C-alpha cells in the first residue's frame, strides 16, 4: 500500500518537528519546501547528495584528497561538525592524533585503520557502512583501498597532529 500525498506530508512535518526537537534547532517545524528549510549544512538541515561541494583537502591533509563540509565549521571550538573526505586508491594518512574524538563512517570503498605511531598491518579493515571512533590523543594511521569516501564528525576544532615513530608530535606537523 502506497501512502497518500497528504499522509506523506504529515509524516514529513512530523519527522521535521521531531528532528528539530531532538537537535534543539530553531528551524521552523512547518517547512514544506526546500525554500522554507534551513540552508544545507545548517544544524539539522538536509544535504542532498548531488549538492555536496568537494574542494581539494587543505593542509595538513596529504595531497590528493578532496573535502566537503557537510555541517558546521570544523575550525570552531565547541561546534559540532561533519565533513567528508574522498580519497584515491592507496591514499595514506600518516600516523597522527586528534585532540578531540574523531568518529568515522565509511560511505564508499575500503578504509584500513591501524593503531600506533608506525604504519604497518592495519588493526581493522572497514568497508562501506563500517564505523570507528579514534579517541582523543590516540595515535593512529589510515589508508584508502580503492576510491574511498569517509564521513568524519566530531566537536571542533578538528585538528590533525602528525607524529614521529616515537609518538611525539612533529614540530609544525599539523593543525
């Protein structure tokens, strides 16, 4: 049985209200079109897949990846953010850590993650749909196998601090 147009609209309005209530958003609950909705990327706002804007990933990411900011501002302290990284085959994140927890979901491809300050055998291989959290301060590295897209979310500022084999930060190696 296919829901009627009016029941789909009621469901949409109910889900929008629930989303706003759960997120603490001030977005209007009666939005009935994209023009009435919050801007894409705003807290709780939808981001259609065909509207994701990719740009070359900035330093300190190794060259070759692309970045899309989906939500928030990853540079702002205390702000929830969501970004996506699109990487070519064999793209390597050297050993590093983050001052805040990093939550990663694999949207496409295969993502190998290893723990520690030396690239070696991955601790885990994540495929599409896989998820991992790298706790704040934990040294780790990662590699894309095949064209891979991951979504990273957390609380800003999002910083990547590269480390030497002994685990100490590389001077000027990140931020």
